[in-house]
């Protein structure tokens, strides 16, 4: 019976990690539904970009208030997980503060004190985040796409953080009282600069009650973290994990440079100079040009959809969105993720085979009105703190509307006709271009 708590903890930990692995495997499968794209070039630059943007938070601090608050939560999340590692080892072995003798009292005390200070800073940052979202009501958090689950998710995760930090500090406070009571199984280790202020809340309890409270806080804290780990699958906070590969595989080309479709290029070359181009290249033409569904996007674009933090920085700098048009780059990514999740559920229900559901990303999720509102200015790409590229999805869908449905706006069709007939976007023939000079 002495080992029963350790066995319970082992099975709980195994189940949580197993569930997380299963869900992450599903996400990986969904991302791999996308078409292949080569992002293996310039590995040193890619690594540098990942370290600077994802690890170094360089684009977050472009907005100092949100950037600094996010940095506090981010650093706290990373460093406090060292304490989590000790909790896991303690839970599996039945030890208490097992790292204390290994690290030495000075270093261990410094680490525990640092974790407590960080926990307090995380609490402050989370409260300020909640205030900005719900009291100050910053506009980008109250756009139409943020209604329903996205709004609840954003607030729920803040409550989660508060509960975890309070449990951590309460666990330390009751632990320190048990150490002072010379309880044999509680190693005297750690420095508690923050949780010491919670001691008056527990000072009058008996040793038996303190033992019950400390174990309750310990279990609630670790169970809460395991729940949080698996909650990531359903939350925008999946970016905690995906931000790193997302920035590594980001498009490194200059902003505004679009890939030339080689099939269209070949047709143009055949028209201009048939002798210079081999008509039979052995390459099969695509079934269609452009994108209508998530299967037509590449895997990096699908990873972008899962990585979206829903922060709204992209939409807040989008000239179309700012002027009241329907387009929201954030909504483009959220709708792409929603469609991808729906496809994933279809695969789950049909043992890995997709059964046509008469839906597609274009029209059913994203409307042509949204796509044609885009000015292709790249402001959304530049603003994203983890290098997501909504513009690439927009342009791929516009290509389909133009080449497959001939559904471009009238003004654009007129311009393209002028280019075809006159070699310029204006309705003047080549012979008439210099007539304006006659009057000078």
C-alpha cells in the first residue's frame, strides 16, 4: 500500500502522455495532408530565424506592453517546468525534493526562489492580460471571428494559469511549514520568498491537516498540468509547441515575391516562342490551378493554421480589415484550421479514409468577397509574431477563382484583357500611347 500513490501517479502520467501523443499524431497526420513543399534550403538562416523569432520573441516586443507580458509568461512557463520535472520524479519514486541533494543547497534554493518570483510575475501578467481583454476591451480581441469558443478559450487559459500558479505557491507554503515541523519525509530544502506570505493562511492547522493540504495541492498542481498538456490540442495555445517548427520552415523569400506557376509559364513561353520550348516535358499538368480545399494547400500552410495564436495582430494592420471590409487574415487562418479539423474528424470516423462531404474551404468557409478584399500588401505576414503567412492561402484561392471559375472582379478582368490586347493595363492601343505628347 505504501507504493499505491506512486502507482496511481505512474498510470495517470502514462495515460496523459499517451493521450497527448495520440492527439499530436492526429495533428501531424492532418498537416501531412498538405502538398509537399521544399523548405530545407538555408538551414543556418532558418535556425537563426527560429531562435530569434520563436525563442527570442523578437516580433512580440514590437508592441511593448503585450510583448513584455507575454515574455514573462513565456519565461515563467519554460523555467517553472524544471520544477515540474522534479515533481514528476518525486511522484514516480516517492521521494521529496529529490534534486536538492543533487544540486546543492545554494543552487537549489536559488532555483526554487526564482520559480516563485516567476510564478508571481506570471500571475501579474495573466491578470493584466485578462484586464486588457475584458475590461479595456482592446478592439482586436472583439472582432466577429472571436465570438464563441475562441473567446472562451482565450479567457479559460488565463484562469488555468492563475489556478496552476496559486496551487504551486500554496504547495510550497504548506511544504515549508512541514519542513519547519521537522516531518521526517520532508527534506529541508528550498527558499520561499513569495509563498512565505501565504503562511498565515495555514499556520494554525495541525500537522495532519497540513499533510493533507500539501498532498492535495501537489496532486492538483500536477493533474492540472497534465490536463493543460492535453487541453493544448483543443486550444489556440498549440502554438506553444508549433511556433518553433513554424518559424523554422517559414518562407524566407522577400515579401511580395510570389512563386511562378511553371505550367502557366510554359504555356506562355510556347505562345511567345514555340521553337525555344519543348512541348513534351513528360510532366503531368495539374488537375486544377489554385486552391479550393485544404488538400490543395501545402503542409507548411496547414501547419500555419494550427500555429495561429489568434492574437489579431495581422488583422489589426490589414488595410482591408481596418476600413471595414469583410477580410480578416486571422479569420482566414482560423477557418482553414476549422476545415482541417473537420477533415480530420472525417478521417477518424472512417478509419483513415476521407469520405467526400460536399464541402470545401473555398465558398463554404472562406468567401470570394474576403479574398478579393486583400491588397496583397503583406502587412499581415510582417506583423505575425510567429511568421504565419495568410497571404499565401489568399493568393492560391484567388488563382483558382481566376483561372478555373473566371470569377475575378470585373475591374480585374478588364485590366487583364487590356494587358492581353494592349500590353498594358490601360485601354489604349500601342499606337495611341504617345498621343498625349502632341498637345505638349
